[in-house]
């Protein structure tokens, strides 16, 4: 069972460390909070956008005649790096690589990914996807960002809907003067027309706005991550100490979160329970303990009520 | 990688004796589990011995969506109630792409009140239904679905503790009634609907209702079947919060808070403040349970962590030494507020509820009652009772220490 891909979180820090560990240099991700071309433009040089949405959607995905927006560019399936998605949990990594593998002119993708590109670019898209899912290096790096699960009990059931939503990642990137949508579940790259790197922020926001407008407002849940040059590199070039300090702090936060993500918290949690019980006994004796448990139960009831009423938190998969 | 089954239930294999007509299904005595898991978007249908690991199934079938069906072999739903006699609860796994089939007998305790060994309880049927739908490629919320068979009145005359007993069964066979009744099963799946022709095995009983669980509307027994089904459904609902090992034995789940409800940030942060005020040296105990990288990142030389390799022990010690009391407090509070810690509490609660209490309590040096097992035998406590026993064990351990 060594071939498994675990789900990873959709997070700028996770994605940035992931590609760095694959050998990519001077590239980072930024989460976009608005669909505003000017927000994207501040990140130039911008290599692409990763769009994440709940899948399946309420709308048909594409019809036999073509995608809902744009046109299939079957010739481009060969000439640019486009891989068919073969493994659900690998789709985040696949979307990131779809952008990077087409940016080897602008980005140092490192020797591993260069070799991989050289090897797979000769293959048809479905075999590229297969090669990607079979790459030990890419899988190991990907899995190193999965959440620590110390108890993979063999009889454990998949738990409730809260973790079960499936998300799909697709990439938008300008390649050879064309804005492409790279979606491993589609038969070919989707062309959205001519587009220079300078026009990309405006053009991709148009496409995304049309896409989002097609869904029912309550149905679509999405997340946007931009892939751009390391913002610290620009800060250094411009001598912008404030930006540099802010970006360095962000990097440290990412490392901190990633370390916690991989951590097995059982021992820590055990210490915390002990300390809290000890404190409750000290404060109020058995009565204080009972009151604490009772309040906990109230909290659980309130949480369950809230969950039934609304959506609750969403976890990213795929 | 471990397997996370979508559903697991107690069942044994049957041997199909095809050397004579009618075919005879002979249940094998080996105790086992049927379980399904999903890998690469395909469902695996597995059977293993009770003692074997889930990663080591004796039977592991990769199922193509809609190819397989998992339906009861249920004499009651046929137009001729006497058509076939069995003395067990049997499900049959069949394929539309081949005539291959597998029979399984349910090994959970029969819920029948009238000693009818073939009686399929609503829970039995629910399990079958869930498996069947998973094989059709449907997404099934197993926990939710099973919970939906739980929440009504229980039968007062049934002892809950019996739930987990294994059923014994000597023999199953479809036999006797070989006469034709092809024309009567108008509501059932037509011949060939599932590929193999079941009649050739003498399983006449399947025809009317088993395939797709549709009873023949033309038969006089159909209306009673429906009301029977509803009544039986309501009557035999049992407190079975889940099917995994730890939960099966306990009856209705005890309402007890999860760890995340017992340890909200407001409480844990206050406890850190209290410890910092009363016994500041104890904060180091907590730090020792954090990832080394986090300590280094919080220390005076965060660059000692390169983001890839674990920092050296020396770097960790130096970082720890550089932390002021305030810095330790704020680091611990930051971790206690982190989504990662709260996710971990969720996982830990789930593990306790699913039968992990004995090993977790042991690992944490927490003295839980009866080692975390049911007083009646070798099953770990499950559900809310397990979380309660864990927290009670913590209380006892804390008190004993004094």
C-alpha cells in the first residue's frame, strides 16, 4: 500500500513548502481574498492561478460539444504540459505542477521536475497523469504535508459529511500567448483566447467571474490561490524592508503551521487534559469537575445544533 | 498506508456446492468481517478472518461501479413463502459482468423474536442496502444512515448486551420448490437482470423480491410484507451507533462531550495562565510535547530550522533556554488556539470512541477502569462511554498522584 496519496490542505503555506521541497526556487503562493484584477496585478510576475471548488457542482461540467466556456484545444494537449487526472487526492499537486511545468522558461523548477517534464512531455496526457501518480518523489513530498493521523484504526468508518466534501483543483495560466484552463478531468486544455502575461490578471478574473456566475450562489464554495514569484525577492530588489519583514514573518508562520500539521498531538493533548482536570479539581473539587463535564456537554449540544442549522467548517481534500 | 473501511460488519463466507441440484449453500464456520473501502475511486469488497488485519483480506474484489449487487436471499419476499427454507441470514454478491457469485451469512446476533433465523432486522437490511448502494457507486454517509436506524424506541424485551454475540448457523440451502413460477414475479427483476440465472441454483426465492428488493405486487403476500416491514422496522430498532468494534457492544450511545467540548480555548488558555502563576517550571513539560521545529521557530534563533529537516537537539535546547516565561506562555497559547490542535482533539476523541481507549490510556499512563474494556469481556469500551472512562481515568490518575 505504498502508492497512496493522502489529502492535503489547500493553503498557501502548504503549497509553497510543497513546491520548494520538490526543488522549485523563488516561487510562492498567495491566497486571494477578492476577485479583483488589481489585487492579482500586485503579485506580478504572476505564473498562474489555482482555482479550487466543491465537486461535483450543481451544473453540468461540460457537454459533448465542448466546455461551458472557452474551447477545447486538442493540439495543445501535446504541445504544452497537460496531464489527465488519475488520482483524486493528487489533484492539488497536479494543478500546481500543471502551471510550473509550463513555466520552465520563467521559473527554476529544479532538476527533479525538469527531468520529469522531459520524460513525460513526449507522452499523451493520460500517461502523464499516470506517470505523475507513480512518481515516488512527488508522492512522498505531497504526503509529507498530509495531516498526522496517529490512529488509522482499521475498523474506523469514514466520518460524517463534514470531512467528506470533495474538492477539485484546476489551474489557469498563460502559455505561448494563450490563456489556458488546465483541468485534469477535461479531455484537453481549454483555451480562453489570446492573453499576454500582462493581461493575465484582467483576463483570468473575467473568466472566473463568468464561471462563478454559472453556479447557484449557495452551491459554489471556492478558493483562489495565485502562484507568483517569491515576494521576498521583489522586496529585496526594491529595498522594501517593510515588505521583506512582513514576508519573512509570513514564512515563519507557514513553517510553524506546517510543523503543527505533521505533529502527533496525542502526548500534548494528554498533558492538557490532565492539567485541566487537575485545575478543575483544585478550583471546585468533585463538584467543579462535574460542572466542567456538564458544561462540555452543553457545548457539544450547541455545536451539534449549529451544525444542523448551517454548513460548519469545510475541509479541503482532492 | 492503512485502510479506512467505509463499513465493516460481521459475516462469514458460504461455500456453494454446485455438484448437485438444487445448489447448496454451506456456511463456513470461520468468524469474519465483510468490509468495503475505497481506493482510487474504486470500491474494494473484502472479507477477512476476525483476527486478521484489514490490510490482509482473504477476499479482495475491486468493484466496478454498478457491476455488483448485494442483496438478501430472502424467502419472505417471494410470492411463495414456502419456496425456500434457510436457517440463516444470507446476502449474495453478484456481478452483472459474470456469473460469479459470493454468499455471506450475517454473524451478528439475530434480532428475531419468533425464532425465525432468517429474519432480517432493519439494521441487517440497512447494512445490505448501504453495501449495495456503495457498489452502485453512490456516495453513502454510512454513519448518518446507520444512525437513522437508531433513533426510535427500543424493544423493551430485548437485552442489549446480546447485540454482539455471534450467531451460529449450521446450514443454508435453497431447495424443495423447483417448480416454475417465472410468470408470477412481475415486480422483480427479469431473468438475466443481474447476469446469472438464479433459478439454476434452486434459489427460487430470489425472484420475487430479492433483486432490487421489490416485492411482487401481484402476490397476496405483498401488502402484508410492506406493513410487516414497517412494523418490524420500528420494533427492532436498536441502539447501534456504529458498527466498528468499540461501539457495537454498548447499546445506545451515552451523551458525553467530546474532548474539544471539554477543552475549549477559553479553558485551556486559563489553565496555562494558572500554571504559569503557580508552577512555572511545569510549562516545560508541555513544551516537551511540541514539535521541535515549533520551539526553534519561537526561540531567539528561528533560522536554525530550515523548513525541511528537524532541527538539532542542541538547537532545540538553546531555543528552549532562550524562551522567557511570557514567551513560553504565548507559544503554548498559540498552539492551543491552532486549528491543528483542535483537529487533533477531534481525531483523538474519534479514536477513543472507536475502541482505542485501552491503547491510548496505556500510552498516556492514564489508569482507566478495567483497562478500558467492557466488564463482560474483551471488547474495548466505545462511544461516549469510552470518552467518559478516559476522562474519569484522568481524574483518578491526577488524584492518585497527590
